[in-house]
């Protein structure tokens, strides 16, 4: 169930604050991962190589590693070996060479899987799109058309076919966002990339509710489809730039919601993949109270509609979206509040 009235309220407040650069969007960390300071020192922005770098950055926008960290480490790899990022040079490298190069710069997460997909996708990009991801978007101006060209529907490996390995709906939006933001393709409305941070805002404020969680909580195809449609409709109805809406929602969760101790977790025992036991943090310590009052809930302009704690560890470690508990305010919540 989608509460469109609440979506109008929450998204409108977030977007207005972002465009006005009010707190927390005036903080130094209020920048997306593809910000120029995270790009390779030897990369010339606006070139084909820039577009290829952004294509490869998509591999690390699926969770498991912080986006800014991934961008910086991938930039290190580019500065060390830019030829790895050229599809026409793919014959010079093996999947293991690419995966080892990724590991050497600190990108060990899923390195073997990514190394294999890296060369396979470069083969498709070279054969079908002239070794330039910008060409994928020639002649199209809708998300549906972009999905037809980018979303992977095949199951066989190393076969030239439409779509790219590892690219589903979220990565279609991600690549569109990166290339559009860099000025490679024209603006048109598309659903913002639906990642954990977007889902946390949607569920914490009960913009979307579901009475029947699946085996992975609320991280279901139906919920993801409803969330994509929600953001696409909002952009179309209000003629909103999806790039800025994406920045507003994504940054807010990371800068604000992550500071509430109800969204923080610890691991008591060693990790066991998806069966790892995630334990809520103890609260409220004096430090947590001060942080939440001064930097998070005490300064939050949408706290009146925020109901649930949605921890990131459940998503990144266990692969589920869970509503841990109702969000509680720290003692003396208004002590440091400066908002009206």
C-alpha cells in the first residue's frame, strides 16, 4: 500500500531542503560518490574514459561496501592501470587478472565475480555499443527503453546478448543517474536507484507498507516495483529532476538516520553469511544522546512522520529489510533543537 499524501510531504521536504542547502545538506560529506574529488587524478572528465569508469563503478553500487570508499579505491586502480577500463583492451586481461587487480587496491568484495563480469560486459559493450556506454542511450528517453537495452535477462555466460551481467532495475537507474549527472545524456524522468537508503526512508515513514513480509523481509519484487513507480510518478507529476531527488533521499538516510542507535548493530559471533546473527546496539549512552540530539533526530525536519528504525546491517549482512522497532527519541530530545 502506497501513501501518496505522505510521499508528497516527505519527498517535498527533503527536496526543498536539498535545493536550499540547509542542514544536513550543507555538511562537507553531503556529496554523492561520483563527486569530482573521488574521481581518478589521471581521468579527464567528459571523455569516453569517464563514462567507462562510471559504468564500472556501478559494480559497487549494490551494497557490501561504502559507495564513497568504492569510488576512491576504483580511482586508485584507474590511476595504476587505466587500460583495464578499456573494452577494446579486454583481450589483454583474464578475469583472474582483473579480480587480483581489484583486490590489490582494496576492492576484494565479490572481486572474482566482478572480474568475470567485467570482461564479459566489456565484450558486449564493444560488440553492441562501440565500446562506449553513452551509445546505449542513443535514441531513447524512457526508463522502459533503458531496461530493454541494459537489464540482463540471459542466463548463459560469455554470450553476446542484450543486457549486462549484474544489471537489473536498480543498476539501470544507477547507470542512467551516473551518465545523466555527468552530462553525457539528456535529462528525462526515470525512477531513482532503489537502494537501502531509499527503502529506509520509504519504510521508516510508512510511505509504503506491506502486511505480509516475505522471507527477506520487505525486500520483495512487489515492494521494489511499487517504490520505483512511486518515485517515477513523483518526478513526472512535479517535473522534478530525478538526479536531485536521488541525492536528497539517499544522502539524508546516510547523514541522519544512520546516527540513531536503533539503526545501529553489532555482530556477537563470527559471520556466517546470510545466517549471521545481527544484534541491536545498546542505548542510550550519553554520547548517543548528544549525537542524536545535535546531529540527527533533534535536527530532523521530517521526524513527525518517522516511525520505524530500519537497520542497515540486516540488509547488507542478512539480505533483508526489517522494521526493527518503533523509533524512540533520546532523553531531552528538544534540548539542542534549533528548528522551529
